[in-house]
């Protein structure tokens, strides 16, 4: 089932209640805690209750039913969010406001080192405020928030949050638990752990599309090629259905934190370890000469997080917050025999200081600075990048003037980036040197409260994004995407002018939100398939051109009746994005129009819901890209709270893709080889005491 739009919750949880998991009407990502009603751009908040319904092994699939969000769907484990058609280097994935410090931006087969099973809430922020987190957030921010560094002292001897689930599509088993213990004198200790295991994913039809099945069957009739891989059976590939090979996974994590909290602020430190072994779907061979691998990835990350917050009594500043994280990441790409083919190494640190001003009449604001340092290397026969380092330093501010009914907001960010390639002498194919950029982004927005509960807003932004090392320096075969990637060290800054209008409101028994946006890109970075082949792989050259992107998101909920102890409501959502590149035509992997609608019946102990999701065909395709058929999914859900909404236990039973349809996401590199999950019966229990 899709998460109900956050603004549609009838009874928001109290922000100060330790058991609430956070108020879905408060946005904590951005310049300061802000009422969702007052945000001048599209924003989504998934609270703990909604995550019980939506949780999946990957952050992309967890958010896939959120307005304006889809997923890369590179198998069930490696699925990153796609925001308004933008992905990769244009979407920043954060953990408690700091980057994930992994290599998920490098390739779609690399899973983020982020664990949604332990999330207390997830926020998706688009528009001007997302640029406070760096130029790589030009498409938006996804912030996964947990309690690894406690922010308050529990009012009981021990606070426990636990979740367990089983899902039939992949025989998926999940266990996660976290606890906070007050030690006295303002000290709070935290511990958490999670474990997840799944088998190969069940699918609703064949692995290959009908066109590729026909191609494979035709290849099976050709005379045997003595130089071909004898293990490739084209007819067998065409016949694969019901299960998606090489998609099993096993993931575990542990973490611990300690914080000191008093009336003047807090300070805390946390350590976490993330470990995941997963396979990515096979790109099944359909023509003679094509290879066929079954890669698995072993990911490990050790991470240290620190946070300090100081509250001031009057004066210019209300609060100062400093966040810092260091991550040591490694992953191995394994062959079928378990041998290591390629190793990815990433060490990085990120810190940000935020200074929140004291409210002065109708004036508020936040300013700060951010730094990022990253050292990245790829070792092995398929190393498509040289050893490289990235250093960034940014300064930002957001100022708000709210005399009512008008609201004005302005923001700016300056960022300096230096990206250096330091290839080994045995790698003459790579660029050797440093590329530096200075990027400046700014925004201006205004809103008018038509009534106390209705806001009409408009914002204009100009954002600059500095190219990443992967876009600048790549030059080699990349097995994950089955492409020979060639970067361009001469890339310029990407520049986007964006205009967004928003209408958001609610009343007695209803809520509504609509967002219209249009972006004009200069020097838009994209991979252009040249038609040539290197090492048996199609060549993709990184290029730049002007581009245009526009679309909309609309969602709402209305109460239809309140018979007895029940509330019956209907909710709906629709989103659409269109993107074209000058001289190249439609941009690749842009999701088509999607419409969802559902009916829910809610009471103190029970929730029942049914939902229909319609994704239209995508026939507006880039060069060498295939169209994607539309699909219609039906989902149903039953939630049971044995002791009512204010009690600690909730059990959810859901049936997703009830009619077992074959569905493919156009945003996925592997859409023609790996459909989405088939019928999935999922049971989830969450306990909080």
C-alpha cells in the first residue's frame, strides 16, 4: 500500500512525545523545524506508522509510492530514489542530515549504505531548501532519520522499538530493534541491530520482455558458435519466469550511541556497522557474442557520527548545531565462484555547522557552513575510474520573513569543489590532474495564506551543480551497467533555473496539495550512447547540452463518512514528469504518468484499505532506449492494533500486486530484464514500549 500523504493524517503525533516517532506535520530537514503547511515547495514525510506499511529492504522501494518519487529498481536490494525523474548525482541521500558516505551515486547496482529498517521517519525535500545540502542535491534530498544519537531523555527506565516482518515474494525475513536507556544525570545510551535475508525474487511473468524473448529464441536456432560461452542457453533464457535469478540477499547492521542532554543543549557520539551481500539481476544474453554474468556485491561500512547542539539565551543566536560523520566503506564485486573481480574503496568525512537566529519579530533565518572530503578508488580488471579525491566547502543561508498573511523566503549557497584524479602509472587511459569549480545557488520564494489552512506559494531558484568524479574521469568497462563509460574532464558546471508553484490546504475532513514545476538546464550532464562498442560493451560518452524538465504532483484525501467508530476516506495521488535534451531528444529513464487511488476504513483498532495504481506506458524514449508497457496494480491492507492507537503494538497484513501482474519501471536500467515483484503477501509487526 502507498503511504498516505503526510498532510492527510487526522491526528498528528506530538513532537515532544518520545513514542510518537515525530510529528508528520513538522519538517526537520532544511534550515530549521518548519510546519509542513508553510514549506514553499514539494515535501513528503513518512512517520514511523507509515513506515510500518511502506518499509522495504531498499530506500528506493520504501519511498516508491511517495508523490514525485520512483526508484532505480536495479533488483530488490539496489534501489535508489528517483526524484522528479532525476537520480544518481542529482539526488542526495542523507542519514540524520549527513551524506551516506558510500558509492551508491557511482552506479545503480551499488546499494546505499542506509538501513530503512531502523528509520524513525524519512523526509523527502525538493526545491530551494534542498540546496543547503550541496550542489549534488539539485534534484532533491532524502533524509533518513533515526535515534542513533538520542535527542531526548526517555521518561521510562528503558525505551524499546522493535519490528519484524515476512514477505512472500522473496521469502524475505526482517528483524530490527533499537533501545534507549537513560543513565542518569542527562546521559542516554542507545543500541540497535537489524537482520534481513531474502531468496530470489518471485515475479509476475517472464524475466525478459516479449521482444527480448523473441530475440533469444531466434538466437537459439542459429548454428552453434564454437567461440561462444557454452553455458549460455538462449532458449532457457527466454523461458525464465516466476523467479528472478541472482537476487537473493543477506544484510545485517549494528549500532551504538551515547548522548549527554541538558537544558543548554546536547552532545553525542555513535558508531555503526553495515554489512550486505546481495545479487543483482542477470542481464540475460539474447544475441550471439553477448556476455552474461551473475555478479554479487559484498558491502561493508564502518561509520562514526557526532552531534553537538548548544542553546543560547537571547542575543543574536537561538541555537548552534554541529554534525559530523566519518565513513570507511568497501565493497567487492564477486564472480559466480566467489572470486573478487573489482574492489571499490571509499573513505570520507562530512561536517556541517548550522547557526539558527533568534526570531526577531517576523524575521527568522539559518546560516552555516559545510565541508566534504572523499577519497575513492576502484581496483581490478574492470576499474573504470582512477583513484580520485573530492574536497568541498560550502557556505549557506536561508532567511524568512513572515508577517502574515504573506511569507517571503530567500536562500543562497556558495560552494568550492576540487576534484583530483591520481591514476596509477599503469593506467595511462585516465586523466591525471585536478578540476576545480566555484558554484553559486540562490532562491527566492513567496507565499500567501488564502486562509489560515491554505497556502499558495511560488519560488524561483538558480542552482549550480559541480560535476562528480564519475562524470569527469570514467574511462573503462563497467559491468554493473553493462556499459563502457567515458567521462569528460572538460565538463562545465550544470546550471538549472527552476520555477515551482504550490497550493496546499486542508479543512474539516479533507486535505489537498498540488505542485507544478519547470526547470531549464544549461550544461545538463548526460550519458550519450554513441553506437560504438568497446570490450563487447556499448560505449556511453558523457556530454553536456541544454535540457528542459517539467511536471506536476497532486495528492489529496477526503473523509467520505464516519459511521459509528469508523472513518471511511478516499485518497488519490498523481505525478508526471517530462524531460528533453537539446539535440538528443527525450531524456532516458524518465518515469511516465502515474495515478493512484484508494479507499480506507479506520478505527481505533483496525485499518482496512485497498489501492489501485496505474502507471501509463512510456513511449517517449531516448536513443537506443526501448518503450515500457504500462501496468495496473491492486494492493490491499489490514492493520490491527490490539490495544488501540495509543498502545505499543501494531500488526499489518498487506497484499501487494494482488493479481500478480508483470510490471517494469521505466527508470530502471534493467527494466527489460528484471520486472518488479509479483504477488507479495507481507506481514509486519511493530512494538514500541
